């Protein structure tokens, strides 16, 4: 395993001013209908609660990263509602699609004001790259040839910047048979590029609805809890974990090191359907 997450209170004020401070909110699974639930949880309510708590606990992040499966039914209404929530924060927010999203529609609706659906941003000595790992009409993940080329170009353009690559799907198996059927299907091409570009420090993903933090080929790989339902790690079959919605905070340091940790709501939302066999 890689470095363990920091368990101290995550207020960003504790880090040097040059740090790039981020909140990752992932797998919000919102719906067009604000009263709808996923596995017994009202996903809009838990998203609102996690966002409010994260901002209150961490202070003022530089950016929010929303790493896919933002709207479960990929509805216009769901994306517009999410946009409204993110606009209210006034914090620059970078969104990328997951298997439940429709990338074109998502970009068309979300990409305005402080909310961005763009391939990368550079600031404070870091380059953040946002890839689309989705495959149309599939839940699996792939970095297709156009995204590989985009990654190649961005890495070549910023060789002197510490780099974190963000995408929805997990790039290596996490040890859950059912979840690992959706792992990135072409990791060799992806990691070959990473190997050739030592400025890459980390890969951050969504999709797995659980904490994951390891080191692979010299790069830190992180996955994170969802703002709604969590999955039990390292099991063969789909199973809901009895833990609350949560988020990851990251403080990227000028020397390339990463401070990060997880935090969650104080309790499990009532109604969580622990016996569910799938979704
Ligand atoms: Fe997903």
C-alpha cells in the first residue's frame, strides 16, 4: 500500500499558501426527480450535505473535482440542478464523465461560469488532466485513442509540472470481482505514457464508491467514497457498505507530494437498502 491518508482535520489553512487544495466529490448519481433515491438514499440530499460539510470543514478549496457518475439518469434537469449547486459555491469546478453520464450533454449543460468540462488546468506548479474513460453504452472503462493522444499532448506540453490525472474508472483492479469487470480495459497503453513522463505523481478516480490508496509503478493511485452509497471493498459480488456518504480532500504541495484524506457525514442516511443485490 502507498502512504496512508491523513486523519487530521482537513482544514486547508494548515497547509502552505502555495498548496493546491482540492475537494473531490464523486458519483453523486443525481436524478431528474429530486425526490428519487438510489438504494434507499436520496442522492440529492446527501450530495447537498456532503458539499456543505466539506466546504465547512476544509475552508476554501482552490478547486472542486467532480469525477463522474454525476447524474444517474443523465437527464438535462439533473445536470441543470447540479450546475446550480456548483455555481452557488463560486469555486472553480472541473467535471468529467462516468459511465452513467452522457459526456456531450454533460459538457453542453455544465460547462459555464465557474464550472468547467475541459481537458486540463495548470496552476501552482501542478497540471491536472481530466480524461474521459467512458465507453458509449457500456459500464466499462477505456482510454481511447483520442484520449491517449490528448494525454500525450498535455504531458508533452507541461513536462516541468507535477501532474495528477483524473478520470472516472479505476486504472487497476481494486480486488472486487464484480467491480473489476469494469476496470480500465487498456491499462498498458495508459501506464506506458505514465512511465515515460515522470512528472506524473498520481491518478485519481471515482466509480468504485470506496476508499482506495495504493502505489503502482511509482505513481499514487487513489479512489474515493461516493457522495451517496458505498460499496464493500474486496468482495466478489455487489454489496452495500454500512458507512456514510463522504468525500476526499487533497492538498497538492509544490514539491510534488500529496496530502490527502477522507471524511464523511456523521451518520448513515436512514433508508439505506443494505440488502440490495445491485443497481
Ligand atoms: Fe461509475
